C-alpha cells in the first residue's frame, strides 16, 4: 500500500511444487471458506482477489509478464520444502531485477530470534517461554486499507479448486461450529477476552466447558488473525487490570507453545515423519489396523477417547486435553506409531498445522522435545473422571451412554447388568467393550519403553 502503485492481490493454489504436503480434507474446507471471506472483504474495499493454480514460480512469472509488476511481497514459510521453494523463487525474481520483500506474518518472532546464551535454539519449552516473555513486545497495529485497486486479470473461480467436500459432503458439523475468516477470528478473540480468559488456567483442561479455551487455533493457522494481535490484546487487558494476570499469562504461554513448535520445525524439517529423539527409532511399535480403525472411529470402549475422536470427526476440532488423552491412547495403549495419529489429525483437524501437529504428537509419544517423562501413560479412565466429572462431554459425543449414572460413565464395563439394561446399553453391541485392558496395555507400553533404556545402556 505504501508504494502507491496498483496491487495484484494474488492467491496461488500450489499443489504441483515438489515436497509440499497435501492439505487434509478439513483444512481444505476451511481454506475455501476463508478465501471466500477474504475475497469479499477485498471487494468491499474496491479490489479483487486473483486466484491462480499451479507451481508458484510459474504462476508468478505469468502474472509479472501480464501486469508489468516490478515488486513481489509475501509472508515467510517455515517448513523445509516451503523454505527451499521460497529461496529459489526469491533468487530467480531478483535475477530478473524484481524487488522482493518477505515478512513475518505468522509468528511472534522468527525461529532464529530467540536463542540460548550459547546462541543455539532452545530445546526445552519453559526457558524458551521465559526468554520470550522477557524479549517480546508486540508491534503497533497498522490500519486496514480503506481502498484497494489494481489490474483486472484472469482468475479461476474458487469453486474450481474443489476445496469443498462432495460425494459425500461431510461438512455439516464444521459449518455449524465455525465461522472462517477475519471477522470470525476477531469475534472469537473478543468473546474469549470478555470473560473466559480470566478462568483459563483452571478451565482450559475441561472439555465439558464450551468456553474454556479460545478456539483461535484455526484462525491463527490460516492467518486470519496474527499472534501479535492476540498478544497485544491480552497484554493491553493485563495492563488495564481487566484480566487475571496469572490466567492470561497461562493463555499466552500456549500461544508461545505454537511458536516453540515452529522453532522445532525450522531446525528439524522432517518433524512430521522422523523421531526428534532418534532413540525412538528402536521402539517396537505394533501393527494393528483393526485397533487403528477403532481408535479413528471412536469405538475403543473408553468413553473419553471415543468422545474426542467423534468430536474431531464431526467438528474438525478436538479439545486440547482430549488430544493428549487420545494421542497417548494410540501410542501407549495401542503401541501404534505416532505418525499414524499425526496423519489422521492432519486430515481431520481444521487447525492442522505443520509445526504444532507433529510437535505435539511427538511430545505425547515421548520422542519429542521436552517430553519428560517420555514414558508417561495417560489413564483414560481417571482423565475422564477428572476433566469431565459430570460427563457432559461424553454424553454429548457418545449419546448411547447418556443414561448411565455418573459413577459408571467413564467405566461402563464396571456397571452391573441391571444398570446397563436400565440405560439401554448392551456392551459389544450398542457400545463397544474396551479393545484393550488398561493395566495390561499400560504395562505393555512400559515394557516397550524399557527396551529403549536397555539399548541406550548397551550403547
């Protein structure tokens, strides 16, 4: 805008450049809605969003020739393939005497900005969080452009990208849950700051509470709101004594976990496929497609696990506490490789993120950064009883268990035949029996993890 020159507002739908990971179904749905909302806002200001399909380098060259553009601007990307593509693109454009400017629009700080005293990247979250608190100051906000104009060039239609699911259209639950776009993001932030932020410290682990978390993650992922905007708004409320400082800072620490994940990704480009801790290459994972199927469909027989997996399928989202529970169940109780779960989340989460998704899966599996103790096994029974004490979450997503007394809601197999009959439940038919015995599966996991210690000691 500051150049005063006409702007070509260009979105390139690139599924051709090598190395790029294909988007999952839920992510495609959100992208389509977000682009539509973005285009409307641009049109309201008098501009137009141009959409092209193809390898970014080829598309940009075509648009430059068509428009006579002399400068290109974009926000940086941090995955390994994306960085390589962008570096090549920048070099090529500069060789053609183009003015190229790239920016940080996704993170609070660049992954290389916050380092240890030795100048190395942080590998443990808590000191990284302390360093970020001490160093970061959110920049002032810039005004939104009041008017936009530029050349009217060829653009494909949004519908032609095929982002919306068909045959079948499974997006009803997503439609009723989310409002993609900048306006939806700002509304989400405003609602959270109106009250829930003050109880975030104690409510963030309660999946039964509708407003215990901000649910900003998909908006952040798609750039509809920046982490700097969120940080600035929260810090302003703290300074004005509007927010409980301890609770607000706990919320900001979760924002910084996202930043930490990008540090891990930047220095470990294979984070989504390779163990951060290579010792875990020797872990004896099991192969059990039936167990994976039961887990992915929410049919494990453990209510808090099944509720989470069904919430994910219906809404494209899962509460963070439950994400840890289901991830632990897959990797520890079922001894399935964390990559299997990461890939399922990649396809089904609206906030599937190339840094946070694998970093969090590796943390739970024990192979990731700061994953201590790495052999931690979440108990799905006590986790359900503690964080869904009245069973509202389980009853919402596992309605076949609705009439069970609270006492048995997280352990239906312990209910007597009369209690099950009164609740209309036949285990193994209307609701599955547990696919593994918790104590047995826990010990099996600990035994598997002990093999890592033995191999490490032998080495």
